[in-house]
C-alpha cells in the first residue's frame, strides 16, 4: 500500500518506519528541510531503541523515503496519516493549528480519493474538524474519508509495541472504510477494534487518563506509607497481584511526565468541560501529580538543612529510561529549584544530556560516566531509573562521596541493601534511613 505520513516526530517516524518494514511504500513528509536531509543520511531526530537500524534498512531498500514536498507525498499515496504535534494551549486545551494547516494542504493537493488518518493525539471532534477543513479548502470536490487511528506506543519500547500491540483501534465512518486500515495492519495479526471516529478519539484520551490516574493513586498511597511506616513497594505488589487491578503503572515515584500524560489529562478535562461535564477525578489526578516534585524537594531540604553550597550528583535526566525525551522531566524542576537556593550539580544521563542542557543552569557539570557524579558529592539524587544505575558499585560510590546520602526518586534500591551498605537513604513511600550521628 502507498502510505504518506506527515510529521516525522516521535509518532510519525515510528509509524512510517514500521509500515515500511511491513512491506509498504512509505513517504514521510516534514517541513523542516534540515531534518529531512539528516533522516536521509540515517541521523535520527529522537532516540528510540531499534529505530535507527529500522529506518536505515528500509531507506536502503527503498521502502521509505523522506521529503519536505507535501504535495508530492499526498499525490503519490492512498492513505495519508496526519502525525504532527498537538501541543497544549495555556488553558489546557489542545492546539490543533498544525493539524489544521496540514488539512488545508491536503485539501489543495488531493488528486484522487484518499483516506485521511488522524494519528496525532487529538480531542473528540477533531475528525469532523479535519473533514470540514478539507471540504472548505478543496479547489475542486474530490471524495475522501477521515479515520481516527490513535497510537498507544510507549517511549523506549515503541518498536516492540508496534509489532505487538494490545489492540489496533480504527475509528471510521463505515466498515468498508475501516477495512483499508485493517489491511494495512493485517501482517501484525493483532486484535482489531473498529469503532466510530469519536469513540476512537475518546479511547486514546480515556486510556492515558486512566493510566495517569493509577500513577497518581499509588503516589497518594506512598504519601500515607511514609507517615505510617509502610512500604509502598510491598503495597503495590499486593494490589497488583489482584487481576482486576494489575501491576502496571503502580510504581511510586515523582509522578508522570513526558509528552502524553500531562497533555492528555489536561485536554480531557478541557474537552469534558466544553461539553458540560466536570471531570472531578482528573482534577485530583493532576493536583496529586503537580505536588510530587515539590514534596521531594522539601524532603531533600528537610534532611540536609540548607542546600546552599552543597554539591549534588544527579543520576538520570530524561523523564523515563530508554529515551532522550526531556518534556516535563522532573530532573529539570528539582535541579532548578535547588540551584536557585545555591546548590551545585554534577549530572549524568546516558542519552539525554544534549537535550537537557538548554533547560538547566549553565554551571551544571556533566559527567561522562555515572560514578563520576558521586565524587565529593554531599548527596546523590536519582531521577531516572536507567538499568545501569542498579549495577553501580555502591561501595566505591560511597567512598567517593563527602557523605553517604542518596535521595531516590524512583526506588531503584532496596532498603535492606542501603542499610547494609551504610547509606542514609530517602526514597518514595518507604521509611527513611537516616543515621542519628
């Protein structure tokens, strides 16, 4: 099938690469000519395990190409995916200006019947908005249909998720139109859910909002655990063993970040209000999440007293492991807040340092290896649960620090291990280990 994907961000690039790998003829369009040229040379704009190899292989085999010529991409294709950014507006609503601009361009350059697919995360009603925009801007009437096909990829495992999806959701005006997308996804042999367009759009928002709710719930539980001396890890394990609840997204920490959950929860609140409903639960979810990092900062200051002149070694900068995404990364909030009170920092992240630098104070030092940040540090702060941090030689880390103090925002170590090694250790939802001396 001839496929055009407009937008080579996280969603668009992964989508185009996977469709090409499944044997389709894919052309990816982006208005950033420099980005297009880099993609042709195999230089990825994002880090995602396995993506670079997949893009290179399919580009060499001529199953995928990159261009800034939207007109050519649309004209050559049977199915056109819109995968541009949908950033949040100041009031929490979704900015659809990029979607609208692309829809206008598609209208102008459409040369035959097309299926237009909203792949971007968009609020309910966007399918109708895209249809109306195209109809108003067509130089001459050409038939088309608009379909919703939301993505459910997790950064860091997007390629694996693409080949092993829990479900493929296709929201279409009719069964016949949906079958074109079913054919495209058929090689995956994945469960297909065919709905109307509005339901497909709502499935995406409801799914992300529910996962955000699980995260905020376990973090609220963690707050109580800290008060009563319980271990939130054991509580989560007990909860997650119930098949009705499940263990996923029950890791207490600093709250959700990245590009999806913060934006999508706010957008669903705004959409609900627009249609006369007040989504009370989600207000609490957002509030709980907003309180996570300030609470962590307060615990650091309560433990250390003044942070002025103190040196902190920071392990991890990205909002989650296996990505270089710094959007709503909690490390930025923690470092900037403590730096404003006179703290100094050495930081390490295996992937995201270059993306982090513009968001952090200029005097932050960046280490080449994880263990380097511990040298002469008054404390370590663990911000991202990269696997390599679990394998660090903690005895050497302890020896290189001014004092053996760790603030763990991701609970990557056990209390028993920290106590045995003689660390003062403050984690999430567990009793703090603080020596009396």
